[in-house]
């Protein structure tokens, strides 16, 4: 069996139409038929039941189709790895991550990169949001996952995640049981904000959301980390705005109510386009593949 035969069968198993599959593969229908017949002869089982009006997979065909995609993916990963080894793409990359938040999409990206580029060591550096931006600007990090922008002359960035923003309220707050809220409904509330020294985006997004709604928030307290924001909220000091994924850390002591009319909280992979680290393009390519597989908004 060769990879072209496997690709032909995989495409045919999805369309169940020889004419359409031949067009997709840019070959003639007789060529497609010969490749499928050769594949069946080699593995010794009938994969398809073909009549004048339809094409169906046999039980063996369904089983083979289920594993065919993984087989081809492994093959193509092997080719990519060999090319990278030939081109000498090895080395070390440093990725800055937020120290006070667990972000599953970052885990998925790192795991994908470790599988695709095992010859490149990826070192993770947990920091505050402000430290991440400073470290990227200074060249101490190759990449960061963050919100917002930097003062880099040639910044590169790729959207990894966009998540629902929520009003964060004490459980006994009159609005805590609403299905959704708009920012204007919080105009008379006392607010707890992220400190601008620890999270520039977190602090100024709150101000932006309030400004877009036509008011200036009454900020009564600031905190250096997300757990402190939720602690102050739970104790009745005020309300805040955080993205929905952080709800898992609330232990039912605060309520996260989706905010309508505000942009999703966006998380970007960011780097310096002037970087001379030859391994940088490898993580960018992996992030592009991750974004497609995750159907990132």
C-alpha cells in the first residue's frame, strides 16, 4: 500500500462517490478505481460495496477508514520532522504564560508542539501579565500568551482564543441569578479591578467596557491577581469583570453572569518579528495549525 492509495480511499470513504472523489484527487475515475482495487487486493479484504446507484463501506472498510486518517497524519508528521532535522531546525524556545490562570488552550498548543517538533526544547515561564509584556519587549522571552499589544516595533501575534466576558458578582447580589447582563446595569456598583501594574489589559478593559456603556466605574479596590479579585468579590467588597473560564476557580462563592454587548476576551500568541532565533517559525506554524484545528473565532 502506498500513501496515495490510502489518501484515495480516505477521500472516497467520506464522499462515497467515485466521480466526486476523482475530481477532488485530480485523477480520472478509472485511475481511482484501479488504486482502490489494488488496495483491497493488497490488504486482502473488501472495503467497498459498489452498485450502479451507490457506494457503501463494508464493516472492514469502516474499520480501515477510522484508522486511515491517523496513519496519514503520522506519515506526514514524520516527513515534517525529517525535513526539520535536515534543515537543522533545533534549539530552545521560551514561552511566557500567565502565572495565575490555568488555560487549557495553552496546554493543547504546547502538547501539539512537543509532538510536532520534539527536537526543539520549549521552556515555559510563568509570570504576571505585566511581566510577560516586559520580558517580551526586553528579549528575555521568545513568545508570550497574553491580551493586548506591546511596544515592539514589529510585533507578531496570532489569535489563539476568544472567551466570553462575565460580570462577577457576590452570590447574594440582586443580579446574580440573571441569565445575562449588560455593562450599563452595573453603573452604580462598586468595582474591583486588576492592578494596572500586574495586568495592564485586565485593568484597562474594565475601563473600556464601562466607557463604552457611558459611565466611569467606581473602583473601590484593586488586586494583583485573579484569586484576590474573586475573594474580594465573594466578601461583598464590590463586583468585577472576568472571562468565563475562571468560573471553575470560584468554588460557588461568586456568580459569573455573561456580559452581552462586549467583545470576547482575546488571548494571543505574541512574538518579536525581528527575533533571530531560528526556531521561532516552528512554533508559529504549530500555532496556525492549532488555531485551525480548534476553529478559533
